[in-house]
């Protein structure tokens, strides 16, 4: 598909959302220019309500007037539409199944357990932290298998699982800071520690993962508004 | 990929009542792939299951040439991509694919979880749950009208990804109607889906896989009794 004018492609989102970050990274990989329409915290724009009436959530990709929701679905859409650009998903069906499996794991298990760390205390917190670390150890193993000695889950270049998991790194670090806990560490997840640095430095990612401090501040604002940081999806 | 794999090349670990397992089997039938069905015993998990899906320890698992793939929708996409010479399961257009994936995820994240509690709910709580399911079905009816474009299935003339994702739930939907004494799919609100459900269950790739409503009701009673007895979920 030829370079579209930036008005053809819009992303409805907000800077703190890891799900929105996924979409922006994917568009960057494909060198697609887009208009970023930032939602205001605490309210939902008419455009959002119209373009994602089922969930009323960001991100939404609007391409040629058609809207697509759900971050991992959007990333796959981007990969399929702009297919002359660098591939996001693996070419081999088995490798694709593995990266889809782990991307779903990040959404269904890992991120929810990370969020719980913020509000937990004492023994409950210790148990949740342990659970999150066990999940990260599983992802470390997946990384070792998938990267085959290269920098990313996708190999030499960032791919689907790099995006799905890497988009969470801002919040992972913020949660470590707010919770006074260490999640990624050299001893248990050395590959992921290295990977995280490479990911955040990648050309398609630079500037999109928010500073840890900014997220910590934002989390405080959310607590005031909703009573809990990252209280609900 | 040639059709002539020995049945040992392809195994499905599953159980007859599971709608998620049914998805994998329908997909393999669409592609005319022979497979060995390894039925798990209710209440216990085989060594093979624990080894091939150590993260979730759940069915279905597809084992193809010794490699396991888990998560039903990941499996269905894998089947579509590996046996690419057979009839397509996902639509070919990227936007249509995004829509099919969106609604399949909706079935898993919203629809099926809202269906499950109805059978044992009472009074006001039950009424609220039924209302929620009915609203979801109306959304799926709209999606059906848009997607089928007057044809029999979400996928058009032939069953496709969303037909498989949603249709696999029909046994439990009907069992829930019976056990909960409620009408969920009805001619007035969801006429397209009523017709679609008949066509789906009669399809060659589906026949015999959606369990009889009575069998599921019996099975649900068995599970409920077992759970009461053991006091755990």
C-alpha cells in the first residue's frame, strides 16, 4: 500500500496506555504516518464512543474511515495491510502460534498480576509479586527459545511478542518503583533485562515508552480519581 | 502441505463437552485433516497434557509433528495457516479479519463468561445476567448481518473463523437455556442467528461435534455435584 496521507490513519489513544503504545510501535515499524488523537483523562470523546461502541476503550485505529479495536488485533491488521514493510509476525505458522500464545499470556495473566501489586499489602503482596516473577521467568524461557541468541523475541528485528510485552515496560518499571519491588532482574531473567534495554532503544520504540517518573505521577492522579492506580482496564 | 499425513502426525487433546476443543476439531474438519483425538478424563489431567501445555494445563492442545500448540483461537489460526491449500477459515481481507478476530475475542472475553453463571443464578441476579447475555446476542446479530451479507454464515457461503468461534458455544448456549429456563436466541431479537445456528450445526464440518443439549445438561449436573462434594472449584 502506498504512503497514505497522515489523515488516512488515526490512532485514538493516550500516552500512558501500553495498549496504545503497541499500535504506535507497529505503525512506526511500517513507517506509516498517523494522526494521534489524545483522549482526555476522565472523559471519552464522541469519536471514541462512535468508533468503539462495544468497549468504549482505547486504542482504536481508524484507517480510511473504518475503525479497528483491541490492540493485538490492530497490530495484526497493521502487519497485514502494510505488508510491503518489515514483517511484525513471524513467517512460520508454528512461530506465529507461539508468539500469539505468549502475547495472550501477557494480557490474560502477566499484566493483571502486575497491576495487583500496586494495591496489595503484606503477605498478599509477596504472593502476587512471586506470581508475577514466575510469569516473567516463563517469558525468559520463551525469550531464550524464540530469540535464538538474537536481541529480540522476533530475532534481529522487533516482532509481535516484543511489541506485546515491551509495551508493558513503562508500567513494569513504575510498578517496581511504587511497590519497592524488583520484577526483572539479572539473576532470574538476564535475557529479558538485556532485551528490555534493546527494545526501548529501538528506532520504532524510542520516545513512546513513557518515563517511569511520569507514570508514577500519573498513577497518583489515577488513585485520586478512582481510588486505585490502574484500577480498571 | 499435502493431505496425506498419518493420523499420528496430528493429535488433539480434548474432551467432548468443551466448546474450545470443538473449535479445533471443526477447523481440522474444514481442512479435511485426519487426527487422533485423545480424550482427557474428567477430573484428572494426563501426563501428556501437563507436558504439552505446562503454562495453563488446559485443553485443547493440538500436537502437530510433536510440537504442541495451545489456546483454541491460536490453534484455529495455526490450522488455517498450515493447511493453507484447504478452504480458508479466516477471511482474506485484513479489515474483515480484524472484525472476525474482534468478535471471536468478544465471545471469549464477554459472551461466554456471561453465559456460564446463568444456570445456577436466581431472581434479580439471574434476570440481570440474562439481560447481559441478550444484549451481547443482539450485538452478535448485528455483526452477523454485516458480516454474512445475506449469506448463511459469518464467513459468507462457507463457515469461517467467527462461525467456529461462536458456533462452538451453541451446545452450551442451548443447555443454559434449558437449565436456566430462559430463551436466549429468539426469532424476535436475533432472527439471523436463529437461522445461522441451524445452518452451522448442520454443516459437514460441524455435524456430530456439538453435543446434544441433554448430554451437556447431564454433564453440567455431574460437575456441579462434584464441586459441591469436593468444596473446591
